[in-house]
C-alpha cells in the first residue's frame, strides 16, 4: 500500500481540486537532455537526447538540439494558451 505521508502535500489543494502547475515554466539542461519545470520546481517533462545525430539515431532518441527546441516549446505552453503571468 502507498504511504501518502512520504509525499509532500500540495499547498492550497484538496483531494477534489485539480493540480496546478504555475507559470512561468522553464526548460533546464540536465545531463543527457532537458527537464521542463513549473514555477514551484515540479518536473513536468523530461526529454532525453544525445550530443550528435549519429549517436541519437543509434540510440533512437532525440538530438540535443531537437530536445532543446521541444523543451522550450513545452515551457511556452502557458504563455501560448494565455495562462502565463499577467502584470
């Protein structure tokens, strides 16, 4: 059985409330790819990559440039959907 006390409780949420991923989102480089995080640091997506095209094809993963472009575009989703920070 899953011990829920081992996981941090989301601040300001209840069991019936949907989870929120506050903007701005950012794409951070990690060893072997990129991770997209929300403003709280919650990891939303991982994109794995290889440094060059030959290695990427052999491993059947993205190139570093492809992973970067996709990660940046995922990070822009709140802005593109009109849910980014408004001043």
